[in-house]
């Protein structure tokens, strides 16, 4: 709670549809926003499994033409945004649909910022740099993790600097968000695990954020409880529709929490691993989470102790410090159960990347500039960030 003059905002899409069959609402919803010819931003993976064509067919059946840009890569770049802008302008599009996980949504948000405001995506790095509204925008989610379909966050890699630009702007919040567990049924176990741990990171960082409020606290608590209940099940059996729907709500609640309480140094540091090595965001978060929160623990012992129970720990008879430590152990166990690599070097080998300690000073300097670190509960020195990177190796 605030101890000085402070006004807290709460940002969320105007309409959210969650549930089996929600994707069938896309044509009516884009029309309701005034769109007639949307640019559909997605990636080759979504196209490859037939989901893109499924959405195109639904739009065509409703008498609506669309243009597809499906070259978004897992850590979308400034080049992706520029290509998407060109596709939008060259084809006379008037609205946006993003289809996928965080990468597609982030790329689409970047396209919307530039087509509405002009300039380059780099102009919007930071907080609330835009001056004009996005085009009519519907975000359709296919993973249960990033919550990018409902947030004001847009993360784009600057290819020249090898840095992920954190763009936080209330205007990029989608007009309508859709979460349909049917679109998530084919998500493989590894991606289910990575995106689920991303959602957990959102909720944990929001819970201990310096600008947490009773509203974000409620969202974070329910999100963590649902992730503890459903993530293992969703990883074990992707056809478990109850687990898939449970994770839809879990990640959305996590989005409500961090979209308004912001994040912390887990994300500030993970962004550098993504920008420097092109490593998957969710797995970077999962590996860093217990290390960063171990460092943060003394700033919020009571909050970590409370969180232990949400993660299934029986804290009866424990001291607050023991319960707090048990919460971090529970996070480590969940991460191991769903198959997250134990450290950054192992993660690098998995994707053919050489994660090298010589790069730590550069990543540290960039992490210290990342907007996500501003609400971390413990002030982070350069030495502390370097030590955490080394411990997570």
C-alpha cells in the first residue's frame, strides 16, 4: 500500500472472452471495433498446425478479407515490426488481429504503434511514449503464459543493440482479448511448461512488487493457486481440457496482476538473455525466478511465507522465514517437475547457444536499464545482478 501520494491505475481490455469456442467470436468482435480488413499477425508455427487457416476461414465465412503476416519469430525484432507495418500499409489494412503467444502479440502491438503514430518502434521504448490510439485490435491467445493478449507491455528486440526493448504503454492494450482452450490443445509439453512458468513469474513478481495493490494481490494469489493446481496436469496431458482452461484463467489473472503492479528483476534479467542469445523467454524466467527471489526474500519475508501455502506447502508450525524458504523450494520443485532446464548453460546447450560468463557485465548493464526492474522489492546493485547471473548458470 502507498505511504506517499500515489495514484494507481488498472489497465485491462474493454472486453475479454474466455472459454471453449471463444475464437468463433473473432469476426463479430473486429467488426464491432470498426475493422473491415485486418492484418493477422502470427508465426510459422501457428500457420504450420493449421490454426491460421482456421481463423482465416472463419473471417471469410463472415464476409471479411484479411492479410496474413506470419514471419514473427520467437523473440520478435524491430525488423519483424517493420515488415508488419509494410504489410499493413501496402494492403490497405485498417485493423489488427494477433494470433499466438507473446511473440505474435508483441509484434502486432509494435505494428499498431507505428502505423498509428509514425516513426520507428525504437521511438516507443519506455513508458507511455505514444500519442495516438492503436487501430481496432483483437488479440487471440494460443498459449497459457505470457498474457500479452491483455497487457500494455510490448517487448521487441533491437537487433543492432542485441537488447530487448521494454515498451509499456496503456494504448497498446488490446481492445478485445480472446482465450480459447481449444486453440491450446496441441501445444507441446515443453511449450506448455515454459509458458506456464512465465505466468508464475508474472504473478510472483507482481505479488512482491513495490506498487502492488489489493486488486493486483487478489489476482496474483488466484493465479498462483491455479498454476499450482493445473500446470503439471497440462504438461502431463495436453488434451486435459479442464487443465487447459484452468491455465487460461491462471495466466490471464497473472496478466491482470503484472499489467498493473508491473514486474521485477527476473524479467529485467531474462530480457537480456533473450536479446543477447535469442533464448526462450519463459524458460529464462523459470531458471532465474528462484535465484532473484532468494535475493529479494529479506524485503518481503512475510509475503513469501504467505505464498508458500498457495504453492501447496503445509506451513503449520513453521516460522515465517522457514515458510518463505519453503515457497522458493516449491517453485524449484514445480520447475523441475515440468522439465525446465536446471541452469542457463544447460538451457543454452538445448538451443545450440553458448551462454558465456564473459557476457554477464554487458547483460547486467542492460538489465539495470530495463523498466521492469523499477518495481523490484529490493534495490539491485550491479554486483548483485552479476552474482545472480553466475548462480543461475
